[in-house]
């Protein structure tokens, strides 16, 4: 099998797995609104204070954008390394410490099979700081897209700081939201969306 066949097989396995997960998560006869209604019915929303619900609603949109950015960055890094190094990119091009931590997260997840998983690729078990380590370890593969590792590090730190506030039930100020939006916009304009 040639290198391009290996890449094609690797990518297709991921696409098939993702399709299976997506199919499992929703019924074919349900609209997106039906799915949201089912989610709302699973929680005692009427027992929670409006103040907290309003704050959470505002941050939900910000989180949605940050999560989409984070996964797009993961996919960009993965695709670039597959293109340059083939299907064994994870083993050959990702620092050992990053791989070890990702394996640990995946193993922990495997202990709780009743719960959903992070994704079909090991890169989905990484954190934002790990993404910078991967870029730094393979800087030559990203010079066409990323001006410097320091630029990427600063950008990911700024986005991660806001992400962490939201993930721990905090609320960002409008200035924080604008800052994270500017960082995401800069990344997308630099590397492509």
C-alpha cells in the first residue's frame, strides 16, 4: 500500500467512525429543534434561578464558537501532519509527553464506557497547550501558515483563558468576548477557515 493509500484509509476510517457516532446521536425522524427539546426535557430547568440561566445562555454561544475553533485547530494540525508525514503522524511527530497525556485521557474515558467520547482521533484528547507543543515540534511543517510558534502560543493561551472561565461556570465580560473573537478571527484569517 502506498503512502497516499495509507492516508486515504486513515481519513476514511475516521469519517466512517464520525458518521456512525453522528447517526447514533440523532434519530432520522427528529428535527434539530426536536433534539434540543429532548435535551431540555432531560433537565429540571424550571428549578434553576433565572439569573444563572441567562448567564449560561450568553456564555453558551461563546463556548460554541470557542469549541468549534478548538476542534478546527486540531483538525488543521492533524491534516497538515498527515499531508506531510502520513498515517503514522501521531506516533512519529507528536511529542511523547503529549501522546502520554492523551493516552491517559483516552484510557480514563474507556473506563466510563457509558459516557460519550471526545472524538475519533487522538488529537481530540489534547489540550490547547498541547497543540502549541505539536506545532513547535513540527515548526517547519507550519511555516507556510503560522508566522511563529510564539504567535500561536499567545493566541491559544488567550483563547484557553476565556474557555476555562466559561467551562468553570464563569461569565466573560464584553471585552473578554471581543478579545477571544479577535484571536479566533486572526487564526482563521491566517491559516484559513
